[in-house]
C-alpha cells in the first residue's frame, strides 16, 4: 500500500472528527481509534501510485465511510460485549441467508454460518497472542451486511478448495493426530523427534515442563470451560450446538472458546516462567516447535493436549 504524505494528516484527522460527530453511536471510538482503519483504506484505494490526490479527494473519501458500522466493528474487536450482542442481533439473519444461498443443504448452511462468527471473533492468534479476526479487514467503505455476505462466500470457496485438494481440516482429525502423538511418546503426551541423545534430553525436559504447566492450567479451569473444550475438540460438536447447550448464541460460544484458549496459553506461559525461569523467547520457541511438529497452530495444540490430559486423568 502507498504511504500517505504527512501534509494530509490534519485533513484526515479533521474529516474523521467530523465523521464521528455525525455518528449515531460511536461506541466509545475516538479519532485515533478510527484513524488506523481509515488510513489503510486511503492507502489502498485512494493514494495509488501515479494518482494525483487533493485534500478535497481525501475529505470526500472519508465522508463515504459508514462510520456507525465501522465503530460497531471496532468495538467488537476490543471485545465490547454489547457490540457483539448488537452485531449478532442485526446481522445474524444476513449471514444465515447468505449461507443458505451457497450451501448444498441446511446442515451445511448452519455449519457455514456458525464458522463465519468464529472467523469474525477470531479463534486463532498470531505469534504475539493477538486474535486474528476477519473483522480487521472491514474498512467501512461499503455496507457491513454486504461485506459479511462476501466473507461468507469467500469462506465457502476456501472450503471447497480445501476439499477439492483432499485436505482434511476437521477438528476431530487434528485431535486424533494429537492423541496419536501423545500415545506414542510415553507419559508426557508430547512427542520428541530429536536425533541426538543430547537433543532428546533437552526436548524431554521441555516436554515435561510444558506438560506440567498444562496439567496445572487444566486443573485451574472451571467445569464449564472443561466441558466446552471437550465438546468442541473431542466430541466434534459445532459452536451452534455448544451455545444451545449453555443457552447462548454460537457467536458467544466462539468468544467463550477463544477466551478459554487464551487463558490456557497465559497460564502455561506464566507457569513456565515461574517454575522454570523460561523467557518469552524460550516459551515461544519451544511451544512453536512442538506445534509445528504436530502440524497445528499453537492454540489448537494447547487446547488439544489439554483434552488429552483431561482424558488421561479421567481414565485413572
């Protein structure tokens, strides 16, 4: 994306401030909160190479931003519960309608719609532990409803491509891999692929440390959190069904699952620092190495191994 010349900074800030002044519900968003998203949109769509841009062009571009919907999205990104309630209430029917038009049958449509809310909340995280949500791509340039329909269509296309390549991506298969790895690696539940004796000793010590931290994290979970993990990763229950079991929407189930994943990671990292003196670099390196060898992302690895540990405890 093109860099925006600094001479436009004041124009952009004033235009955003004017936009927010007209907003029916800014949801606590300030000019600074909106600035980053609007700036990226300007860089991508207005300040393209070879195009002469005037201040009036910037003002006109920003005036077309759908600020109420953008503020709703930004509030959701900072985990504002009211914003999530509002976005589900206002757009759940839009998502389900789009899914029904694309999916082959009602069951697939429900599954697709449920997956959309999970993608919007962000069940995965980046290397810094920040949730990766598709909401980050909404710029406010078009209607949120239209954007959600496009996201639904894109997710359907992505699924079709994966299936056509015979890539198995179901969660139960990921857990099966984890269980197989755990069963073949002895009591620790984390497989080691080291080639030398020294490497094997180092990896065994690391595996012991991670497993102990995971056990402590599992022990600290409340009963509902443990059940949600088991239902999602072991019983292959859909978020919609989990939400129904506890009396809330599938989007809330997505947020609940993401919070459990994040809590497990935080507790594991805290235990490794406290009990073993690991640095942030040690933690990232060792956990990422284990996850890479299992072929899953870090949050899924921790949650999956937590389930393995839970099942081992129940079997005793």
